[in-house]
């Protein structure tokens, strides 16, 4: 065989690393049996995650909406030129996604939608929540329209920065929940921490941040925490697969 060039060696190394992170069994029937075993737990965890997120969004959104509508000097109306329209419309769309997930999970437990892989459904929901959490803050909705956030929301920069800190904390918590609580197989669930790790630096560069001084450090901390969450999920799945195979082999004997 012809000796590999430097680029080919790097490509071979990357392919080997990619195959190493795939824990799926080589036997398709065995993998399908394992997937059926964990799928019900995925649906149950997805249902709980959607319920908690739905309650949080409603509790935080309704008072915010009522306060904006009740303002005398800056009353909110559903106008396309108002950044607050995008803000509230985005969260209304999020509510629809959460309710759809709840209905889907309940339908699954009642014997319907058995053909749906809720691993992909849950990952889609988490990625949407991550993207919406970053782009749907008060600061960024105003920046998307090229307006000053303090003038749009009539809040000082300190309050907007606090909201941004809560958002970052919420996104990291969501990644940890998706990786640790919802037993999605890691060859699918890696999309969630990756989306969180990439979205924050991109949004910080494109639109800026309310807490400008902390943005560089958070651009490093967030990806690192996401990487640890994924590695922990990888380790948990490896242990679960070993345990399941041992039980399955003993049962066959």
C-alpha cells in the first residue's frame, strides 16, 4: 500500500475517533432490542422535561406580557416593527412545541405513535429551547432590530445582564438534563451539548451580550461544561449497555 500523506493520516484519525464515540452494537437486532428497552424511559423523561419547561415559560412569560401591555408610556402592541412582538411570538411558538411534545408522549403511553422515535423529538425540542433561549432574550430581540435594548424595554443594563445570566444557567441546566436524565443514546444526544456550545459564542460575536465583560470567559466555560456533560452521558451509556448485555446474555442461557 502507498504511504499515507499527512492529510490522510489526520482524516483516518478523525474517522477512528468518530467510530470510537459510537456505542451502538454491531448486531442490528441487538441494537434494536436495546433501543426498545430505553425508549420508554426516554418518553417518560421527555414528558417530565416538557412539563417543567412549560410551567417555567408560562410563569415567567405571563407577568412579563401583562407588564408590557399595561405600560402607559411604552405600551406594547403586536406590531412587526416592535422587537417585543418577536420576543413574545417566539415564546408562543415554544409553547406550541412543548404542548405538542406533551401530547405526543401521552399518546405514546396510550398505545399511539409507536412508530415515532422520541429520541429525535426530544433532541429537536432541546435544540429549539437552546436557540430560543439565547436569541429570545430581551437584549438580543432588541439588537436584532438594531435598537437599544434599554430603550425598548425601559430597563437598565444591569437588569438585562441578570436576565442573560439566568438564560446561560438555564441552557447549561438543560444540557445536563438532556445528557444525564433523559437516556438518549449518545450518537443522537451529542447534538444538544454541541448546539449549546456553539450557539453562545456565535450569538456573542454576532449580536453582542448584555454582560460584555463576562462574554469571553463564558464563551470558554459553556463549551467546556457541555463537553463534560456529553462525556458523562457517554460513560453512563457505556455502563448501561454493558449491564444490559450481561443480563440479556444470562437470560438467553
